[in-house]
């Protein structure tokens, strides 16, 4: 009975996987295609300006890093480009079911980073709380479940069912 429940649940995980991946990938689309001014430091729409509102409620250890990044505009710009690129790459990987477990770990880290930076229930709105809690938990779930249904990982599993050997280590990727 338990095995049937697990197999049935696994069949529906692609819906969550694709939705979760799209949530991150769409952030990249919004910042680069829909409103490219969000990544332009000379624009009033610049995302870096929103990070200032995070400061009053940011978690202690994150507050110092956030302040340092905000005081160094070239570093802030590089950080935002890197964050956006990670959302795009690992959001796409999650949608495709490619390297699902590592992608889940990276996406959970990004989501929780937003939560710690925004102070969980920060001054701007509760979006940071929703991103951190729901998307972070869903992403972290894929660290444990992987994705063997309707995914590139499924194809890799058929060929490399014991994982991929890297140096001396056998790395399971699904």
C-alpha cells in the first residue's frame, strides 16, 4: 500500500516541479525581457533600490552582508546579475527535470536568502515570506525526491542507474 502511494505521488510531482521552476525562471524573464530597467542601475525601476527596504528587518548575519553590498554599487549590480542568472539556470533545470536534486538545493537557498534578507515579514510586503516559505520548502523537497517522471533525470537514470562517477565518488543525480 505504501509503495502505491509513493508511486502515485511521484507521478504528480512534475506538476509541482514545472510550476516551481517557472516561478524562478519567470523572475529572470520579468527582469530581462518584460522590464529590463529592473537591472539598470540608472533606472527608477532598478531592483537594487528595493533591497534598501530590506535593511530594517533583515536577519542579523545577512544584514551586514546586505549593507556591504548596498554600499558598493558595482558589487550590488554584479550580485543582482548573478542572482538573476541563477534563477534562470536552475529554474529552467527544475522545469526540465535536469539535475533536479542539486537544482532544488540551489533554489531553496535562493528562496531562503530572500526570506532572510527581507526579514521574513519585512516592511515591503509579504511576498518575501511567501517566496521563502512555500518555494523554499517545495524546492528543498526535490533535494530528497528528485524527479524520475517526465524529466531529463529519468532519461539519465535509464542510462546511468547507479549514478555518474566523478573522480572517486559515485554521484546519484536523481
